[in-house]
C-alpha cells in the first residue's frame, strides 16, 4: 500500500498523475495519489481533472504555506505506510517506475529509497542553458556516484519513505522558505541514522528555469543556507560551499574570492546568462555571494 504525494505550484501536473495512476493500476497495488496546490493562480482548471481519476485527489490550499509545510501536510493526510514524494515538474523515465519501487519495498531493506534524476538530452534554448548544465553535472549523478555520499546526493523530488520514519524526520517548517530544505532533511536523516538506499529509478526533471531566474533562486538559496549555518541547523562541514568558506576563513583568505566577486560580478553574471555558461564561474559567483552575506561574522 502506497501513498503518492505531489505538491504543486503553478504547474500542470495532470500528465504526471495520469502516468503514475496507470502504472499503479497495472501493478495491482493499493494506492492513492494526493496533490496539494500551494495556492496557485494558474493551471487550476487543468489540475482539477485529477479528481476524475480513481483513488486520486487534487486540493487547492487557501494560502501559500511553502515547500516544507506542504510536504508535511501531504504526509499527515496520507493513508498508507509508504510515502512516495514526487515534485510536480518531474516525469518517470520508464514504464516500470512504480514496479521498481514496489520491488525494493518487498526486500524491506531500507527506510528511505531515492531513485535519482536525469535531464533531457537535448540542449534547451540559450537562456536556459545554465540550469540545464548545472542539473546534468551536479544533480543527475549515476547510481555509483550517488552511493559515494548517500545523504548529500539525496534530493527530495523522487523518494520513498516509511510513514513512521517521516513522523520522526520531517521537513523543518521553522526555516525560511528559501530552498535548501532538502539539504536539511538529508542531514536530519543522517543524524537520526535513517538508512537511505539509492537505486536506479530515475525521473526526468522538466522544470528548467531561465538563467536569470535560476541566479535569483541561487541567491535565495544561499540566504537560506546562511540561515541554516548561522542558526546551527547544519554543521559547517556538511555542504561543500560552507566547508570551503570555513577553510578560507580560518586561513584568513576570504578576501581573495571576495575581491574577484566584487571586481567581476557583472562579468560573472554576463557569462552565466549567456550562450556558454561555465560552472566554475557559477561556483565563484556562489562563493562570492555567500561571503558577502556573512561579512558580519568575518
């Protein structure tokens, strides 16, 4: 028995629900698909069609509550002992997606199972290249690479978890709604010694923002990360960027990346929004921005 939980915001999720519904029906599993809409202002009519499918429901929240709270609310209202969380902008790569998860459940070896993510093979238009390149290089990791660091390589857009485990380790609603809630969730899994299994059961991530918006979200996420670090939600050595920051701070070398960030910020942004964005430029930009956020503590 499995509850498939999908939070959505301004996204047409009907095709995803229809596909998951078809696969669950084929496997003969007892299931439900619950979609909560975080007070969107678009695609509500399209998503309302979800309510016509057996064992599926679509509900629009009265107000926007954010990524952590909506996932917790979905889990709270789920009926079954296993919860499959999917983001609205993903889609199963294969027709045996549900079957693969059910096979792993029968083995009963893990409390959390992460299936992985891939991106479209064809390059998108130039204004979306940065997000596509970053996703392919940093998120779409092979199973072998993910297993090298099972917690940091865990993303919350395609994972299965026991409901009893989720009651112990859920999404933190006290932090700002500025992303990195998935990193905090993975850290909490590690601290609580929850077993996480990685398998090759990927979804395709279709939600690729343009580079301007991706940079804005990057800056917001770094504000969120700074909050996590400065309020002791995660240790400084958990994330790569905070480890680098701490090392440079200890050696009193923060002035070097800060100098380059201050001097070349506009050039960095021009490259990242252009036709040939470089991830090393993106990394320097992120580090410089993170340093600028934490000047008071330097």
